[in-house]
């Protein structure tokens, strides 16, 4: 006796890939896999990530839907990613659909034309999809070298800048924020900080300091609290840029950076009255999209 058809949803990204498996209308399994992007799929890291994902699944899915950074439905890159997923997962290519991770996130939270998605993860972006689904208006999302203010990377970078500025003044701080940073970097001296920031994948390492900023703010550290207030102001500015182009549509905010401390969503609400902060499992949303396209 066979069970119900299985639908797999993937919320892929450069920091990790969430997955959910839906069968009979219910989530039967979920988990986290290695980072997965279109660029990674062209290298050994992508093959390793797919192999790990395949081993973790309790069954072969009948349909798959994936949100992958940098993709646009119908593009050559989307076709390449769809073929790679189908091959690795053992699913016919016609039963695999892919789209950009932001398009997936938008559809998980909003109907086309309904509002503006404000996403704060490692980076940050405000994103609107037109009512007919044919046009996108965005602000931010330019990557850590050009922007992403208000996201996890910018929070970690701001914390390190505060610390190095303090060290340059001849002081070694002993505040909650300094202690949180030292616990992750291994010290407050320049060699330790340099090794942490530049010794490996710097963007991910620096973004990992964002929860430390949140913990320090919750402990009453005034510098950390000011950093969260600055992040909220930057995120609100992104949303207002899009509103200036599409009208005063409602804003729905989500993303891991908003989880570092309850102070950040509260500060965002002060900066952007009416914003709704909500978290939805985008991998589960993708799985339910995949289930909706299962053969009858």
C-alpha cells in the first residue's frame, strides 16, 4: 500500500536551505540542508548540497517547487537549476518548478499587488509584485558590498566598527556587546578580529554577529540598542522607497534579522507605523505550491 503523493518545497539560499515535505495536506518532514544557489549548482558544493538533501528525505517526492536566489522563472538559469534538481532528486523535470527566492517569499506572504514585502535576513530588500505578476518594484537587495543596510550583515559590521573605533581610541570595552562579540571572535584584539572577519567566508561570519547584537540589546547595552534602532530606520527607508513608487500599500516584514531581539520589530513599528511582522515557513509554502501542481 502506498502513501499519499509527496510534495517537496525548498527555500534555498547562501546561508542554508530549508526544506519541507508535504503529503496528504500535512507536513511529514522538514529540515535544513547546506547552502544552495544557482551559482553553487555549477560547482562541487552544489552537488554536495543536493546529495545531502537527497539523503535526508524520507521518500522520493512526486513534485518539487524551489525558491532559489537570483532566478527568474522561464530563464535559462531557471531551466538549468530545474534540470539539476530533477536529476538529483529523481523527479521528472516536468514536475519540478523553480522561481526566485524573493518571489517565493512574496507569494508566501502576499497576493500579487497586495502589498510590499520587507525582508531582512543576511541582507535586506523591499519587494513588490504587481497585480498581474508581470512587474517587480524593489529597493535594496544589492548585496553586502553595496548596501543591505538593516540586515544581519550590516548589524554585525556595525558592531565590529564600534568595537574597532573604541580600540582605536585606546580603550578595551567591557560592555555586554563587547563580551558577546568576544565570545564569537575569540578575543577583542585586532589579530582575533581580523582572523574572524577575513579568515574565511567573511559575509557569513560577520552576519553571525547579529544575534550577539540582539542579546546585548536585550541585556540593556545602549550601543547595541542604538544599532538596532539604526537597522530599523534603514529597513523602514527601504519600504518607503517602494511606497513612493507604488503607493501607500501595506508592508509585511519578515526575515531572520528581525528575530535577533524583540526590540528590532518594535523599533521598526515605530519607524513604519502599520507594518506587520510575521514569519512563515517559506519551505512549507513552497511544498504546498508543489502539491497544488501534482497530477490529478
